[in-house]
């Protein structure tokens, strides 16, 4: 199970919202059965609209020993934004499409 740390901008990160984040994103740990130290950083933002419909923007960064994976999702409901992030991360994990970080890129160049 990943260690999920969440922060919020323009809204309160209540216990219900924290539980929703864990409920939606914790199942990604099943795709990383062999991993032990899985870190996930989640940032939730509420974007106020002048038309009355607020939007939620969720960005997530999943760090494992095999790579770093990032996703962004948005929607009028927090649950939908989290579902979009979960699906993007799930596809990236199953394909092995990690993001290059400056450290991993330097390590890759040193091995050549």
C-alpha cells in the first residue's frame, strides 16, 4: 500500500476528503506488489469559477524504486478528478512508462 501524503489549495482537506483520496488511489498498490517503499504526493486544488461551477484539479506523483509516475486530473467533483488520476497512473504503471527525473537521467547517462 502506498504512503499517501496530500495537501490542498483553496479548500480544507477534511477527513472525508482524505479518506476519498486514499479510497481512490490506494488500490494502485496492487499493481506494485513487489515494491516496498511507495510514496505518493497528491495536491488538490479548487478552482473557483465566475459561472458558479467550481472545478477540482488533482495532481499526483508516485515514486517507486523502478520509476516516477505523474498524473493530473480535473472535474466538477473531487471523486471524478481522482478517478481520472487513478486511471492514468494505472495505465502508466502497466505500460512501464515512468517519467524521467533529473537524477534518473544523470544515472542513465553515467551507465552508457
